[in-house]
C-alpha cells in the first residue's frame, strides 16, 4: 500500500507542470528515503552570470512537488510501520559525476543514491575558440571542485572594413582590374565596394628591327611593351633604308656609317629623288655592314666605293647598266653577286673592272652593248655566261679578261656584232645558229682559246678581222653561203692547217691571210671574186686553186703576190684575166689552160696579169704557148 502510494506520488511529480529532473522514493528498514538528482535543462543558459543555488531555486519553483514529497513522508510515518529497518551503508565513487549545473558522487552499491550533490564552483572562464567576423566563438568555464566544464557562445565580431583600397586583381595593359575595401580582421571584401581599375594600355619601347626588309619580302619592326612584354609588329619595306642616306643631285652618300644596320638595301629613290650614282668612298671601311644591295637605278659607282671590304661581306647588285672606274672595286675582297634583269640593255665601261669577288655573271639576251674594260682583270676561276642576241662591244671590252666564257646564241639571232668577243681568250667553243647571217668586224678577234667553229649555211659575210689572231683555231669550215670575206678576217690564224674558200665568195679583202706560213693550206674554189692588192700580202701558205668550168673571168689582183700558188688550171670558159691577176706569183709553174692555144690567145689579158710569174709557157689542150 505504501509502495503504491509512493509510486503514485512519483508519477505525479513527473507529470507536474514543472517536472523535477529526477525524483525517487523508497523505504528501507521502515525508513523513508528520497533521492533527488538534478539534470541539465535543455533551455538553461548560463551566460555571463554566476550559477549559484540553482538547486534551491529549482525546488522553490516546484513547490507542488515538495508538498507531495512531504505528504508522502507523513503518510509513511502515519502508517505505523513498526518493523525494525535493515541498516545499509551506501558506498560512493571517488570520481565526480557532473552535468551543466552541479556535480556529485554516484553510488557504487547499486542503489540509486548520490552523495555530495552541489552546484559547480566555476572560474571566470576562458576563450577556447575565438570568434570570427562571421562565426561565434566559445568560452569554457571549469569547476574548481569536479573539474567539469561548461561552455557558452561568444558573439561573432562582425566585419570592420578598412578605409584603404585593396587591389584584388591588378589591371593589365589590356584588361581591367578591380579593387575593394577589405575587413581589417579577416580580409574579406565588401561586395558593394568592388570598383573597376581601367586597363593600363601598352607602354611600347622605340622598337627594334627583327627582320630587315629585302627586295622580295617585307621586314619587321617589333615594339615591346615595357609593362607586360607583349609585342606589336610593324611591316617594313625598302623605304626603311632611306633614313641612312643623303642624296644630292642623285649621288648617294652615307649619313653615319656607325649607324648602318648589318644588312642594307639602297632604295631606288629617296624622298622622290632617284638614286643614280654611288659616290666615291661611299662605303669605304664599312666593316660592320655585312651585305648591301645596289638597285638597278644606279648608273655609276665612284672610286673606292667599297674600299676595305673583306671576304665575309657581300655585295648584291641588281644591275641596270652602271659604269664604274678603274678603282671602284679597288681593295675590295667582298663576295659580289650580280643579277642582270632582262630589261638591261648595256654593261657600262669598267663595270666590273678587277672585281675579284664576282665569281660568275650571266649576261641576258637583252644586252645590246658592253663597254670598255668591263671585265678587265678577270681570271680563269671566274665565269661569264652569255645569252647572246647580237650585242656589240668595243676593242677593249674583253681586254685583260681571262675568265671562262660560255656563250649560248638563240636561234633568232641574226648577227654576231662588231667586237662582240674581241680578245675573249676564255672563249673555247661556240655554236652559231642557222639564223645568223653575218659575223661582225673583230667579232672573235684574239679569241686564242677558240679551237674550232662551225659557221652555218646562213652566213653570208665575214667581217673585218672577224677571226684575226685566233691562234688556237684549228678548224673552220666556210659554208657555200658566204659571199664576202673582209680584210684581215683570218690574219694571224696560225693554228689553222687548212681552209677552203667556197665558189660563192665574190669578194675578199686585203690581208685576209696575213701571216700564214708554208705549213698551212688555202684551198680556193674560185668563181671570180674581187680582191684588193694586198689580199695575199705576207702569206706563205700553200695555195690550191680550183676554177670551175663556166667561170668567165679572173678578177683584178685575184692572186696578186700569192707566192704560195704553185699550180693553177684555167678553164676554157674564161674570157678575161684582170689587171695584175697573178702579179708576183713567183712560184706558179706550171700554168694549165683547158682550151686550145687559139682560145688562150683570144682571152683578154690586162696589164701585168702575169708579172713575175715563174711559168714561161701555158700548157693548152693542143700545145704550149709562150707567155
């Protein structure tokens, strides 16, 4: 009964509006015992206030519970329990048990009792987790009795923004940056303060030439930003080079040789004025200049223009026909390259005089003339290639030139011009096309390296001294188309062993075979050519003459002084023998006539036709007739 009452009281306390944390009743040895254990309330907040007499306050708030407890105790006492209680001595742990409000020693005897229940004795507390601008911190209190701890929140600090700007992303040359005001504690930025920083723009240097322009490709001037290193490239044409020169009356001079780039192109014009001449000593001693290009507009180059240039330097020439002097290329060891455009019509006097750095050159078919001493001083290690279409030269064009000469003559060429290869000792062979009709005066004169030549059937005339002094010429065939051989044409051709003059020849000039000796033979198919008085002058060659049937006359001076003529047969068709026709033929014997003596006597014979002829009789078909 008592137990039922206590149970009822316990339930009443638990269902109270102010439930007691934990309340237990019991009877032991006829004595009432009450166990009260406080637990931490879910809504209790310690804050900054001291926790004192919490248990007492709790009991005061739960007066109903206290009354019920007292009533229960009284009821038990009124029950008149007379049984003597069993005395039990509880045992408790030495360790403290605690919650947020108090501490105690729990029983170790198995009974639901406690000992030493008391509120905590807390210290002033310590920050164990610092608050930040956005998150709360933690303050921890420690009980000096049990060592237990309780905590309370420390409010977040909130942001404190600086008055100074912080650069969040710096502006670059091309992109905007941003800045904002940052918290002095956490460095976070106030979004409302974010402000754009305008792009800086490039700060370019003065630029450097990263590629010099050429005649076929543009160059590049590269500017570099001194802030970000970005580059901007500007294209350059050959006008870039104008800055290095001055021009007066078309004559070019250098402003300052020390400022010249390593590669240089001379422009065709500067400020609208055409560059026509390179002045004397213009590039004298420019050892830092590694290459230079000379335009086709230049018509002359002065003395010592490239004096002191070394073999590691180069000169490129777009040749338009300039002339030079004997000292233009003096003391110049530079490598020289020459391009002659098809528009070029002439090569000037002394153009490449002693130009030792030029190893080869090609002359286009457009060239119609070559000046004096153009290649003077060239040696056998240099080569001149010629696309020949009829240019003329002078008697000194090839003077002092020992270069190897290679000649191609196009089919459309009609003549070999006067002096074209005069003195060209490096010419060893040449092919003349069938379109050529004339060989000009002194065209191959002095070509001592020429060993043979074939004249096509189109050639009708051989000019004065055309092959004179070609001492190396061993073979030449004169086609049946040739009608005239001018004076000195084969003078001094001591290497020829024989030559045949075709019947087509109607005139032979003086001294054509001057200097020929007895080891040489001249075969003549005679049909009545005209000659001068000195055709056979100083000619000791053996002369063999065939006069074909039908020939009507032997012209004046035809064999005048022809000491090499030893025998001749005159056909019956001949009706006249010209003045001094065999004058001085002191080795001519016998003399044959294919007609009768009567016919011989009917031939008209001019004065001195046989003066100093060795033969005293003529052998006719029917006998001998005295001369």
